[in-house]
C-alpha cells in the first residue's frame, strides 16, 4: 500500500516542484513537434490532391530525407525568428532611452557631452 501511495504522490506533484526545461530542451521539443506536424501535413497532402494547405516548401534541399529537410527548414526559421526578436528588443531599448537607433555614433557622443560655454 505504501508503494502505491509513493507512486501516486510522484504522479501528482505540484507545478512548482516540476523541473523547468532548459532553452535547448525547449528548442528540441518544439523542433520535434513542428517536424512531426509538417510530416503529417505533407503525407496527408500526398493522399489528397487539392491545395497546398500551408505546407512548407523543402525543394531547396534537393533529394534528401523529408524529415531531415524539415529539420533544416525549422532551424532556418527558428534562427531567423531569434534574430528578428533580438533586433526588435534592441530597437525597443534604444527607443526607450529616448534616442533613435539610427543616430551616427559621433553625433550621439556630441549630444551626450555638455555644451561648451563661450
């Protein structure tokens, strides 16, 4: 009986007691989910001849394994998204400082230095 109670206790741990996934684990899990979803869509489209239904074009990868091509496509999209997110954060940070992010570095140092009195 004690064994069953211990087993049930481990199954129903509170959310705070669960281990948080690392960013790499989250990336790998999302990649597996996305590739599996796209594989399903592509295989379904091969059985039904109408429309592309939001499929990913993997023709750029030539004649390699479809799952591998989708994996490359996910990586390409993931890193593009990460880069876009970082650029938008940098732009938001520069706007919150009250400066335009397009100011030339020498102009921004002249603006920050105190004005000289004649």
